[in-house]
C-alpha cells in the first residue's frame, strides 16, 4: 500500500474560518498566504519528495512515524532538498528510516506515515540552503548570506542522515543564532564518538520591514520561545495566538537514548503539539525536554 495525499492548498482565510478566528487575530487577505499540506503513507518506501513549483515553505508542522513499532534511526527528514543526490532548493522531501536492509540488502523499508504543513512565503523571499558533512555532536552551519539587523530566520526544512549505520537517538535539534551568523544542529545518541552525520537546513530570511511595493508580505513578530517537558506526546503548551512558522526546535530524551517511533512538532491552534517517543508501553518513562521557537505572521 502506498498513498500520497500529495500537496493540498488551503487559503489562510479558510483555515482561520475553520478555527473560528480566535485570539483577536486579524484575518489576512486572500492573496496573502497559502497553507500547504503534504501527507504520505507507504508500506515499502521510507522517503518521499516533490517539486515545490516555486513555493517557499515556512515550516509549520512535521510528523514522521513508523507504523510497525519503534526502530533505530538512520535518517530524519522534513523539508530537506535531497531526493536523492545533489541539492535542489525547489525540492521538499520527507524521510524516516533505519539502516536495516536485510542480509541480502533487499529487505523493504519499514512502513511509515509522514506529514508536513507549511505556509508559502514566496512573497517574502527565496529559500536558502546550508549543508554540513561528517559532523559529530553539536555543529554550527554558517548562514549565507548573513542576516542584517532586524531580519528574521524562518525554518523551511531540515534533514539529518547518519553515516549509514543504525543509531539510537538522544537529541534532535535545529536552533538558529542569526546574530552570530550560524544555525546550530545536533543529532546524537549516548555514544556520539561514532555518530557521524550530515545535516541540511533550509531557511527563509524575513526582511526587517515590508518595504516599498511589498503590500502582500506579512509582518513577522517574535521570536517567541516555549520550553516544556512531556512523555509520549503533549497537547498542553499554549503559544502566542496567530499564524505561526517554526524558527527552531530541540527535542531531547532526558534519561538516555532511545529507539524512535514518532517525532513531531505541530504548531496547532493555539497549542503546540510535540512528540518524541519509542514503542515503550509505559511512555511516562521517556520524558522529553523540548524547546520550540517561532514567529507569528500578521497581515
């Protein structure tokens, strides 16, 4: 079974109406933004990619899940630009897989469900991509071009791939430090000495102001940050009302590394949903410390 619900466009105005408005937020104009949804499920293919057709994603949600229990991990990808081979900023890929291919290398991939949402920010600016290879532990990827004072960083996608081996996971992190000129990434278990990985971060630079002739661009407030802890999945973290885009995140098991069954950040309405879980039937043992930073878009 392989189903791709593909890309669905929803006017932000309609998304707000479905949520009943709320929070005193102003409804944007119909020409402002589109909410895009990518939903992919497969029992034999652990990666999926499609052409963005000019869209510039501002990431709102990613949800990657094994459907047959927890696994080691060799790749966690949401909005990356590799499918496969050379990078292409016009690509949006999803991937969740371990490194097991059977003794003959023919074992099919594990079944997965992968889901993402983003706002199309093509009216704001282009998509930039930075990639690092042979990384270990915490790594700093230089931003190019540098952000000018007042400009903001919006996450457009990310990808982590190990050196091909299976690993547990302890920390998954993408956090920008634009004032210092880099974005920090981290992808490791409790034995980081043998955890070589590559990381890709795609992002959008938001101008400090709309400027002349940019009437259709949204304004961006923030950054805002929420720090919280949970086991299995949380639905209780309130956020600033409005239309959110992710700036950065950190998910870390508190007590040791684990297998992975599901990883998720969802900027819900008006709550942040998050998950990092294994298949343990007593998920209260798997406390996760989380941090999510974001911007709010305003008409």
